[in-house]
């Protein structure tokens, strides 16, 4: 598989997992001069940057005969990602730390090392493709493997970095890569976790949050809300960040029909429950928008409101000062403040993104 002309040099982010291992193998096979780097991001991480993964990355680098460095970015990670995680949850928003980590930490520091060492490219084991749009504009495109495609998590990465990026796995399928890695004799500890890397195994995110707030001497009573459904008050003084929009399970309330979290009202200090139809909405706002092309120029536009959902068609987008008002063709469930809305054209190409500020009902 020819990626770019041989003899080029590349900084490769290595997590110690199957994907970055196979990316390293492909780049090496194509004749690249590679430096592998693994970021130490969080002491006590459960995956992605824990001690075992770091040692795995070093072992793979030794097997491939490439240089490998461990870079301590724990302080930067705490400032940019961990504090963002704390802040968003305490403001009744559901954050997406992986998006912020890619935007503010991983690609930024890989690019810095590329410049420092005089290398040509940066690379990772993400499942994503690149599309040359026009006049130096490089956009992300979904990977061939629909189950693994990760363009959503990279939608905030700057053009400066994408112009120097290589993604060797974009045209491949994970199941084939697993077989190849086994055949090649790499012993990789593969972990598939839905939790964040800084959430210790066996713990929930809200438990970590409560521990952190207690350490800081912050009174948890300020986060205590009533849980209500119409005129019924089910609970008092519930810590609201244990819940997210659209949640049905784990509410701890008994009722003759299923109830869902519809809204967390910070003014009334209420966790508002409702029926299934109440969590559907066709309109929402986004802020801190990062667009690579003018969204209003596309006749057909699609948006994904979280990683594990399908994108849906947009009816229109209205610019309102520093916000976008996004109106969908049809209502969808659980539009959640704090999550990222990623916009696509008909060809599965990412043309912009924005943080969901508010989902506010049927149009």
C-alpha cells in the first residue's frame, strides 16, 4: 500500500494498542523514517496512556527497530482536558474530553515535535481518511470501516495539523488488521472501553467527580437538585451530574411507565423527567463553531450529535451572532448540551463542528 513517496519522515503517536502498532508497521514497510511517541497524560489512567500501554508501545517500537520516546504532558492534560471535564459537568453539560484531547493535546504536541525534529509528517492509528478539497484545504472523511470510523473525535483538529497528517488505517477494516497483527507476531493488549482514560477501572465518572470536588472543598449541596415529573417530586438533593439528557436507566424512581431525563434546569435546580416523546427535538444551538467551509452553501447537510449515533439531515442553519441555530428535517432524541455536533456533506466529508449549547424542542 503506497501512502506517500518513500524516504519521508514521520512522528507517530503510539498508544500501545493494535491500531497504532499496525500503523507503525505500515509506515515502516513503506520506508518511512519513524519516531514513535507516547504521551503520558494521566497518572493512574485506565487505558490509552497507562503504564502497560506505554510499555507495550516501547516493546513494539523495539520490534520494529524504530526510536520511541515517552513525553510527559500530565500538567497540560490536567489544565486543558481534566479541568474542562470538571467544569462542564458542574455546569450541567455532558463533555467530550476525547475531542478536546485530540484538539488541544495530541495533535498539537505531535506537530510541535515534528517541527523540532525537522520531520515531514505526523501520524496516528485513527480510522479516518483525508480529502484534498481545494487550495490547501484538507478535510476529514469517514473511514472505510463504518463501525470504527473516528472522524468525529478529530473534527476540531486544526487545518495546519491535517495538512501534515497521515492516517494509514483509513482504507482498512479493524477485523483484518487484528488478523494481520496476530500473524505478524505482535502481542498486543487490546482494550475496548467506553469509559474515559482517566476514569479508573471499576469507577463511574460521577464518582471521580464527587471525589475531586470533595478534595477541593467544594460543597456538593450546590449541585443538589429536585427530580420532578410534572407535579411529582421523586427526590430531593440529587447530584445532577449523575444524569444526562435522554437517560432512562439508573434514575432510581418507581413509576408505572418509563421516564427519561428531559432537561437539567440550573435556574430552578431541577432534574426534569418526562415521557419518551419529550426527549425528541428538531432544533438546537451550537457555539464555538469551527467550520472549514461555509455550511450555508451546501444544499444537503448532515449532522452527528454524538459519536455513537448516525448523522441526520439538516433542514437549515441560521447564523445568530456567535451561534448557529440548527434546524433538522426530523426530530431526534437526546440532543445534549456539551456534546459536539459534527457537520458532513453528502460524501461523508467533515466540513465543520460546534459545541451543542442548547437543545430546545420541536420546531
